[in-house]
C-alpha cells in the first residue's frame, strides 16, 4: 500500500505512524542477503565478549588460590592463572580486530545496496512526486541520512553488541562468584531501566527533529546554489543568508536538545554506577571481614563493576548514534515506501511494427485530469492526431497545454478516460517501449556533466560517432562544435555552462534526432533561441519531423509555421482547430494572436 502524499512543506515534518516498523523491516531486508556473515559475526562478538569478561576470574583465582599455594611452594596455579589472563587478553584483541574489520566490510556492502536501492526507486517515482518534492530533500536522504546509518552500522553496532554482551556475561559471572553481592549490583538495574526507557522516547523525538532540520538546511543550500545567478542578479544574498541562519538555528537547537538528553542520560547512569560501586566496596569489605567472602572475589567484583559500568559510557555514545540513525532510516524508509502513481503494466502490450521514420496515431478519449484533489485542468478532452501529423498547441499560460503533453508522454495518468498510441493504451505499454516511441524536449535543455558527444548520445547510447555528428549536423550545430578546442570531446561544464541557452537547446534537439522516435513532443522547446537559431531549428525540424507525429507547444507563433494543424486551447478545452492558414484567415483567437505577432515585428 502506498504512502499518502504529503504537501511540500510537510514532507520532512510528517511520517506515517508505522514508519518505525517499516524502518526495521527495511533494515532486515538489507541484512538478509548477508545473513551468513551476520551469524558468523554474532559468534565472533560472543567470543570477544567472553574473552574480555573472563579476565577477572583468573585474577580472583590467582589471589585466592594461586598466591597462597605459591607461598607454600606450588607456583603452578599462580602461573596458570596469569597465563590464562594473558591468553584471554590476546584473544580478545585478535577477535576485536577481526570482528571490527568484518563488521565494517559488511556495513559498507549493506549501505552500497541501500544507496543503489534508494537511487533506483527515486528514478522510478513519477513526475508528480518530484514536482511535490525537492532535489535538496532527496540529496539529504542520500547524504546526511545515509551517513548517519553508515556510522551506526560501521562503528556503533559492534560496540553496542559487545557492550551489551559484556554486561550480560558479567551479570552471570557475578552471580556465580557471590550471590549477595550480585543482588546489590542488580538493585542498581532498577533505576537504570527507568532512566533508559525515559531517554529512549525523548531522544527519538529529538533526533527526528535533527533529521528534519538538516534536510531543510540542505534544501535551502541546494536551491541557492542552483539559482545562484538569480540570487546575485537580484541581490538576494542577505535574504538567503538570513533564511539559512534561521534554518541552521533550528538544526543547532535540535542538536542541543538531543545532546542535552545524552548528557542527562550519561550523568544519571554514571551516578547510579558510582553509588553501586561504593555500596559494593562497603558491603564487600564487611563480608570479607566477617569471612563470608574472599578478597579475590571482592577484587573481581570491583573489576567487573568497572567493566560493567564502563560499557555504559560506550552505550551512551552508541545510543546517541542509534537514535540519529534510527530517525535517518525512517526518512529513507518513507521514500522507499512511496509507490509511484504511474505504474508499469503487469502484462505489457506491444505496439505494431512501424517503418523507419514513420509516425504513430495519438488518441485522447474522454480524458479528464486534475492534479491531486484540485480542480480539473482538463475537464473533458477528446482529440485524435493521425500518424505523421504535426500539431501545434497555442494558448495562454494555464490553458492546459503542458498538462496535455505530460499526459501524452505518460508523466501522469489521466483521472478518467484513456490515451492511446496506435490504439494501444499508454498504461498497457512497457516504459522502455513507450520512451523509445515518444520523446519529449522541454525548454529546460538540461545537460549532464561530460562532453558534447556524451550529451547528444543520451538519445541513443549505442550510436557511433558518425551518427552523433549526423544528428548535430541536422540541427545546425556541427560547425560550432568543430570550432571548439576539443570538438565533440569538449566538456560542457556544469549544467552546460560552456554553451549558450540556444546551443544547449540545439544539443537537446540532436538527442531527439538520434533517438528516432515515432512521436515527438516539443514543450516550448524554441523559447530560448534567438531568431537566426530558431529559423535554423525550424528548417531542421521540418526535415526531421517529416513523416513523424509531433506535438509542438510554442508561444512564438513563428514556430507554428511548420505545423499541419493548430489547436487553440483555453481552460483545458480546444476552442479552435484548423490549419494555420485557415485560422489566420479567420476572426478567431489565433487570428488575433497572429496579427499581434505580425505587428510586433514591424
């Protein structure tokens, strides 16, 4: 069952009520493939704890049996006890090294799988999720949250298990050595239980706040760096710094509260430990004086108490990391628990075979669509686009043009009705086959890090160099690329910063040409081109789109000239439908827009 969608402002504030159970289930699923190693590590940790705990038993034996017999001339028991103590110390060191190394390796394998799983899942989520979320929050899941989980699995998990086992073994050993003294020790467990229980609930809430707060800081930082040109152009640096200070202050306060809880927990546990040790020394001394116990047993008890409460300090630190990792894992589990609204078919239907360069028909039948629970963007929409027809969509902002092409490319599914390509419902098509037949170019013209050739080859990763050059030539970009220092191997820099906006758009067109789809969707794809570049692209489009089906959204009416058909949209409906010449010669909305555009060129 999918996780309910949350508003953007509440995304990192709210989590499903059963998220803790889902986080534990996620951890189990990550550990399951490494179950054999986990069992082996558990055995090693048990042996390590035994080796670390058994040392004082040999000291007691040396004091109570070895020393008196050595005085009588029999040094064997004393030497044996000392040798056993040294052997246990060496064994514990070797086992600790081995277990620490294996735990680290296994933890890295688990985290590697988890990172890959989150990355793959986020890519599968539909466009609606990404429009509601932010890249900064997803970055937070893959960085700070993942780092918290890594720290706990790689370092604290082993130390926690070892400390707990030592405490259990010490408790058993204390009972074996002296029951009355052991009872005194166990009385101290009562306040420790309530202290730990209270700290657990308060610390979980505190660390949830820290994960929420750092996510907001990362979101703000990513958005500021992504929009640095606008920030500098409008002199918004002070405002952005102020927002960061406020969000960072929330993170600081959340960490302060969390650390205050850790200090409270550490202080109380040490107080209980010190009081218990004092009582044991007093009671034990009295028992020795009365002859009810031996000096070696009392010495072992004191050593064990130091070892018993010593791990508590480690547990305090581990408890700190555990709460942070637990809160982080809940955030990651919430992302993985989100199901995409655009789901692949269980039994895909294949499109009929088409000829090279041919288009496919597109039909929208009784389509209604709204974003979430909002008003209908497309109240009722019917449209048929024959194969090979080039259709231009014209209309004011908010008319529904972009929504229409998002439905045709299946970034969203219609609330009602069906959309088909060659009479096959988009919901019945495998995603790979859909993307091979329908390609969309937006006005963003996003370029990835790498060379120009790499970015063009995104349209077809298997294309050879000749095909890449042919695609660049088709859009009129070849001459510019050859004048660059490294030609097609020129690095485009961050987000294609080496190229102009028009040149970046031409690269995105070259991708489409290389992909050779049946249906091409251009969402204001010429918005950033100057007039010469636009004319160049229009000439290239007229050649490349010949025979293919195309849907073009354009605010520039010059782009409409290559269209076979023009649809004028308003409030999610088609109010005019005809060829460019028919609509221009009429008296409707498109004719008015065309005359206004002509007048603007004078």
